[in-house]
């Protein structure tokens, strides 16, 4: 399923008992939009760690995603 309201949004998914979500547009629209930054870590996460100071495991993962 694709919805434009999911663009530039970071969410955590979990399951609970109850009705299934039917309106994903409304679901994603109720979340905060990620702000584009030079060193984006996550929504409302301050830009406080320069990329060159990230742990090696993070740099490795970033390189893998870029390929």
C-alpha cells in the first residue's frame, strides 16, 4: 500500500488487539513530518553529532544503504 502522507515520516510499528487500521492516510497524517537536515538522525533529534564522529557500525550501515 502506498500513501503520500507516509513520505518523510519515521514511525514505530507495534501490534495490539483491536480493529485493524483502515485509513492509513489519516494514520500517517497524524504523525510529525521529518525535517530535512544535513545530518538527520530522526524526528526532533538534535543535530549534535557530526557524521565523522558516528560509531564505525553506524558508518558501515550508512555506506551499505548508499550502495
